[in-house]
């Protein structure tokens, strides 16, 4: 597995990383991995079921009935 060394970080940034790591009950190194993975892999795609359940339940079915405007 590859290693990555980051040099010349500001002290306040290192402190913030350590505080964030402690908040998540992990080491600063593990927190650094998590941050990199989240930034580089992008957001997780939602499943169709998750997308559908996120749609708010508004209106009544009758509100969405198509009204025929001309006879064919």
C-alpha cells in the first residue's frame, strides 16, 4: 500500500485535524484517510429507492390527473 507524507502544514490545521479525529474516535492518520477518500471519490450515488423515498408527499393523486383538452 502506498504512503503519503504531507509537509509544511500550519499548526492550526494539524490541531483541527486532531480535534476532528478525536471527535470521530479515530487517529489523525485515519481521519486524514477518510477526508482524502471523501474528497476524491465524490458523493455516493443514491439508489432509485432512496431517491423515490426522498420525494415529499404533497398533493393528492387527483391533483396530477391529466385533463384532456381536445378529443382525438
